[in-house]
């Protein structure tokens, strides 16, 4: 991935020069590197993040792997191996669909309900998310900023981290009462 990367014990060093070949779309990893370093330096505790969910042996769960922050769904196959008795596999596939829905839906209320259901506090939009999910769905997050539902806490070269504002996290009991 980056033959010119220095030989070091820092498992992230390669990201400074690597470009991830995602089909025909090259994704420079330097942007993820800078975002991950920012997260490591600025986020405390264990807030749940939303990041791209990928098939096995791809770059999925990259933020979780380097920060230790929990995500909505890590490596799907590991989850399936560890939760093989019915109905648990159904829940895993539900999470796969819900991650895509949180990124792709144009409906802000649906996004807000899903973010609350999974207790997501930070939303990652980097090169991988921009490649995987619809531009209109991703633009919804900026609309949510203007509606004071989210804040942009990190932005560099198109990579963004949104924070779900605590006052706007839906109480799931309220959500179920409105349906």
C-alpha cells in the first residue's frame, strides 16, 4: 500500500504516504491520519462513532481500529462468528443496513432517530464515506448543523467529524411514543 513508508513501530505512519485503491477511486490516507490524530488528542471517554461499514478485508472500521472508540458495527464477519445463534445474525445485518441508512437517508428525522438508537455521538465523513454513500445523504449532515442538531468539530480537506449535540439527542422513549 505504501512501499515508501518508513519502517517503524508506529502502525499509522504508512498513512502519511499511502493511497487506498478503492475501485477506481484513490483515497489518500493522510486525511484519515490527521483526523484520527485529532480524535486521539481531543475525544475522551468512549463515545460511539458512525463510520463507513465495509465488506471484509477492506478499510472499514479504520477509525475504531486506531482510536479504540466504539462504532455501530465493526467487522461484520467477526460479529457474525460471535453471534451465530438466531436471531442474532438478523440484528447484525440490520446494523449493516442502518449504517447505510444513516449516511444515505435524506430525511433528517430518520437520521436523528437512528443516531439516537445507536447512541452515536460523532459522525465521520472522510474519503471512504464520500466514496460509499450518496452526496445528497452526506449533505444532510450540513443541514443538521444549520438546524443546530450537529456541530462540526473537525474539518480539513473535505474530511469532517460531526458531533451530535446532547440537547438534540432524541429520547428513544419519546420516539416510540410518536410512532
